């Protein structure tokens, strides 16, 4: 298959568009002001986020006619209100933390002064720098017709918007997700923040209360406490509950040490406002209930897919609250013209999964390959400091399935020369192994998200723990930890009594 079929939309694309194929988008106007424009297309894509842009770019490069609908900002949630702004904010917060920690290296500094307006400018600059890659102009240059309107089904093979009706050979739904707002008493009547409004907050929060101790909640908790806010996280279960428990606790304790109050096992039951203050009431736990008073409230309890006003029933597209009902081929079970990618498919909600889904679509739709959505293990990273990276099964999941057949060779960064030199030794690499086969991995520590890619490459290509021992790792790097964890799997064999006896015998050979 040509390489371009597997490219993310944000990667540079070779070649230039054919001017004869470059359309112009219809000018916005009121419905009925002019006759509805009738079109036919090989592919209609609804949603210009990571999945939709990748699918549209691939199809256009193969010479197919593509209509791309987006009613909001090009680039979707990831670029505008998700991954990019959150990581930009985390980077600003990390800079402040590094100034405070400079003393351990013998560097004397004054406490950092945070200018919230300039922090927001950094966030906006990051978005603006990436935006041209996702822009309407770029995709029109590739040959796509970009229509900046709300799209909905008129029939199983037809999409309409206020100005245009398109009969399509294939339809991709890549509408993404938005923050889920729980049915908490009083919440709808009080001002609250989501990822869509957090990064444009006019005033820096004095006390930010966060509902939800998942990756988004914990990342933002650390960002704002490092920037100088008081932060309280309310989580009804365990914070970072999907991560390896031991590794999650390392990150949680770090956040607590930095000043974040984390209330685990407390369910928010009521929100009320008095003047400028917000009060969040919790359900009693062991006879104790908390009432947390803060200046701002961030809701980060999960995501829900977006299908508002799409008339999926007219398209014969079955769905539930999680997403479009698809098979592992990402094709609608009820309408074979329709594919769901990214969050709309009701599966893992990661930008890199959205890009992978676009690749699966291209391989199956255009090249009739048998690639499936679950062909490869899925990495997940929480970008706190320390980072937590998870791949495949956790230790708990693996032991539930395979019992004592599981081994967990590990390497702690306190033994890493690079980590020692950087004075940042918290964390470890843990591999999940069954009979030499890699079932998963968890890494907690600095740059864990980068380090886990070594294991991801191995697992994605059917390699075992042995192959992770058979490469030369540059010294000194943190990546050595992956190899040393793999080496630990064989320590008892290599240095056991049998090995010693064998070596002794072999030494008699001249």
C-alpha cells in the first residue's frame, strides 16, 4: 500500500494539488436564498478532527472526490480545546516548576512570577502554529470540497447541509466527542468550566475545583497548582483508575506533594453558588462528607460522542450512547456505506487512535486489506510529572487472565545513571510477560510516553521480551531502562546454578 494512505493529516504531504481539481467551498448564505447545490462524491467526511482530516487527506491524494464537512473549527477538539492547548499549558507549568526546583542543582533563583495573559498567549501561539496544517485552505489545496456547515443525513447515501446536498459512495462519521456533564444537583445553574472554556479563562483561578481524577483532571490539577492556584480534585473512585495501580500512586503522591488536594472515593452530589464562591457537596464516606469551596469548577468526568442533529435514523445508522455501532472493521453494522472513526466509533478516545482508525479505513475501503481496529496494542499516556504510560494489559488484568503464569520484570530509575544525573529518579519500567510473550507494559517517570514506544514497536510486530534485550542502547539514556527490565526477565536463568555450571564446563575448551 502506498505510504500516503497511512499518513496522519498533520504530516507533510508530498506533491501539489491539481488546479483543475481544486474546488471552492460554497459561500455561507441563508437556506432558500439560492437553489440547493447538488453534488456527488466518492467520500463524504463529517468532522475535521484528527480522524476526519486523515481520512480526507488520504482519499484526496488517491484522486477521489472528497467533501469535508465541519461546522466548527478545523482541527477539531485536539487542536483547539484538547491535546495541543493542554500540553502547551503543562509546558508552561513545568517551566515554573523547574525554576522552583533549580536549587537542587546549585542554581539560586527567585520564585517565578506567572503572567496568566502571557501563559494563554503561549497556548494560543501553539494552536496557531499548528492550525495551517489542519486549515480549510490546505485541504482545498489537496482537492477537497470543504463545507463549513452542519451536516446531517437525508437518506442512507445522502448528506445535506443548509446549502448543499451530496450523494456519496462512502460516508465517514468523525464527529468526535465533548465533555460529559453529569446530572449533579445545581450544576446546570452554576458557572462551570470544561476543556472548551478552560484555556480562555479571563482571570486566573484562586481555587480550582476539579470533578474527575482521570488523565484530564489530574493533568490540569498539576498545571494549575504549578502556576500558583489552589487545586482540589474530587474523584468518586480511584484517581487515575485505569493505570497500573502502583504507578498511579507514584504520580498521585507527587501531585499531593506539590499541593494538590485529592479526595478519592467522594461523589459530588450538589453544586451551589454564593456570590463569587462555588460550593461542591459530596456524599459521605465513612461518615465524613466534604464541602469544598472554590472560585472555579472544572468538569472532567469523561467524554460523550457528538451526533447532535445528524438524523442518523434517516441514514439507517444504528448507534448507542457510546457511538456508532460498528464492527472491528469500523464499518456501520446497519449501513455499509458508513464508517465511524475516532471517538464516534465508541472505542478508545485518543487522538492517536483517531489517526489509526483513518489508516484502517483507508486500508480496508481503498485496498481491501483485512486490517482491524484492534490489530495493534494501544498506548495511553497521562502527561503529569511523572508521566504514566500504559500499553496492553495491566499487571492486574494479566493476572486475572493468566494467574501465576505472569511475570513482571522491572527496572527502577533510581538505578539509571541518566536519571541520577538529572536528579529525577522517581519511577520504573515494568513489563508484563507470559512465557516470553509481551502482554503489556507500564512506565512511570520522566518521558514515559516516549519510552513506551520501544515496547509498542515490539508488541506491534509480534516480538517477545527476548528481542528487547537484543539491541544496543546508547548510554546514558532513560531508554536503557526498557532493555534492563527485559534483561531482568532472564536474570535467574543467566546467573542461575545451571548457567554457572555450563560456563564452568565451557571454560575447559581451549
